[in-house]
């Protein structure tokens, strides 16, 4: 090929690559725009105004988060492993195994996240991978994490995730065997409707959502027998890190499965008659369900895939827990009635509010869940409330403060606003001397490419004497420090 011909060929190849890249960019923009419109429908269904400050960019942020959280659909394992296999001969003589000659290699505590295919809520994963090299080949350790992440960044079920990671590594590395163990945590659906005044007023901590935890395993080659020596070695190395789990896989681990709500001829019904959730709690929302179906299609999924049938309804059911409510604007509603009850507990025999407030009281570790209005992803944690109580006044019931916390959590929120609203509400009842500390974990910190697993955010509101008395503030903070706190169990 002459110089002119070669240059023409290279130029054509470069132009072809640019055209393909441009095509992908246009498809990406189109898919993002479709998802943005769908998110606006969801916001409208929640009674929100997508043009209000704080929500203007939410549709775009949600679309980007979903694409980032499902980028595994656009990745190939061979592109990751290719060029990452290295020769490592190991032992040629003697008895035993080492390195490339058959020694076990384990990478532990890989923090991943995925989206549950049954409800579209994120779930957290602790991944442990082991393999036995063969053919004098070992793989770069970071590739094990990257391969696992490819399949985690798709709509998933824990057992299928473990199987896909195991099979992909086995085919790509050609080892003697691969072992995968996943520990997974899924958000437990709340059993009350957040916007119901009557139910909110009787809320207890038992009603708050928590976590469902399971562990699943998958093995190939020498790990096909879970009672074999290789599995025993693999689990022993995990115990060094405090991992001691049993395989407790179950057919359907997603909590939403017990709350399946189907629209039948315009009416709402549940599959599980023993479910504690009321059937009139979740009204049919056809526009929202269609919007979620559109999002699934934009992600490249088939909404008719059997595992995804019912997913839009379950996601809408979750979102409706955070439907905008105007209860606080009703003078005789939940808000004012609860405030009257709180005030009465602080009044003296003459009906006046006690002013001799010199005793610091604290109510710690009130759990809450909320939904971030920026990304429509959950955040959760605990609320600590400190206040000055008059001598002789009855203690304010923990359940009342829990109800206030729950009331403001069950909205599209940001943590700063949540902290302020709780503080202002409690202050209007208990007097201006109030301090509120909110500690929370935000799913958006791990599900948008930031991947800061284990990070938490603390916000503080100080009113009245707590803002002017450093000793009072320090005393309350020390009380929090001495408490047991909260964590994932």
C-alpha cells in the first residue's frame, strides 16, 4: 500500500470511529432525555413540582445515576481481562501448590452495589472471590473486582450475580476453579403509609424499615463441591476477616415480593392475603407505572422479562411512601393535635409553660428513612434530640418524637432540611432550647460512581440555649458519643 493509500485508509478508519462515537453520544442523549421525562412523571405523581428549586435538575441527576448504576450492560469482561493475564510458573517439583501451579488466591471485602431487579432499589454487596490458577496463568488482582463490578452494575438478583461473576471469571481466566461468596443487604419496605396522619401518629420503632441480609455462593471447577477441601480453605481465609456466613439463599429475597400490588381492572389487590399492608394504602398509578417501564426500556432491559414483570408496580409502591403531604398545613390535623399533646405535658397547674428549664434531656437513636430529592435514592440513619426540661414536668414520650422524625422523613428530602424541620417542630413545643443531630448514610454516595462505601453524614441544629451555652452543647454531644449508636445488622 502506498503512502497515499495508507493515509486514506487511516483517515477513513479514524472518521469511522468518530462517526460511531457520535452515534453513541446521540443515542446516549436520547435515552437520557427519555428517562428525564419519565422522572418528571414520577415527581408529578408524588405531588411535587419538578420546576421548584431543588428539583429542577433532579430528572437529569436521576437519569445519570441510573445510567451509571447500570453501566455493566455496556461493558464486556473480555475487554477487562484481556492483557491482564501474567505467567507465574510456581513450583515444578515437590509436593504442594503455590501461585501459578495451583495455589489458592482470594480477594476479600470487595464493596459493590447493584439495583434489585424486583423493585429497582439499590442493594449493597460485600463480595469475596477466590480462584485456583492453572496453566501457569494468574490475573491482575484488580481485574477480579472490575469483573464483579460489571455484573453488579446491572439489574440483579444476588444468586444470579454470584453465578455470572463465577462463570465469567472461569471463562476468562481458565483456572482450575472459581469461588464467589456474596453478602447482600436489601432495604426492608416500611409497613406503614408515610402520608397517613392516623398511622403516623401511632408509629413505633418496630414499624421502621430495616435491612434484609442474605449470603449466596457459586463455584466452578474444583469449587463445585462445597464440602471439598478447596471450599474449606476459601472459607478459612475469609474467617481471618471475620466473615463467617452460611449459604442461606432463598427463591425471592426482595422484601417487595411480600407486598406485590397489582392493578386489576382499575382496582388494587395483593397476592399475599396475609400481608400486613392495607390494599387501599397504594392506589393505582398508571402514569407512574408507565414511566418506570419506559426507564427500564431506556436502560436496555426488556420489561417483559419474567423477573421484571411487576417491577414498575413495586418501585411505584416504594415511591408513594414519600408522596407530598400538606398535613402540616391543617390546623386541626395530625400536626396540631400532636403539638397540643406535647405542650400539655409541659404545663404547670396554672396552665402556663414552665420557665425554670435547667435539666438537659436527650432522646437518642430515633431511626428514620427518607428519599433524597436530588437523586430519588434512599438515605437512612438516626436522629438524636436534646432539650431542656422544666423541673417536675413529665418526660416527653419517645414515640411522639419518633413520629415527628418519621413525619418529616417521609418526604422527598435533603438531610440539612430534615434536621432543621425536626428542630423547629420540637422547639415550637418544648421551648426554644433544642439541639438535633442527624447521622445518615446516603445511597447516592455509592451508587453514582463515587463509591464511598461506609461514609456517613452528620448535621446539627442548635436553638436557644444550646447555641449560646458551649457546656450544654458539649454535654449533649458527649451523651451521643456514649450511646450505642447505630449500624447495619
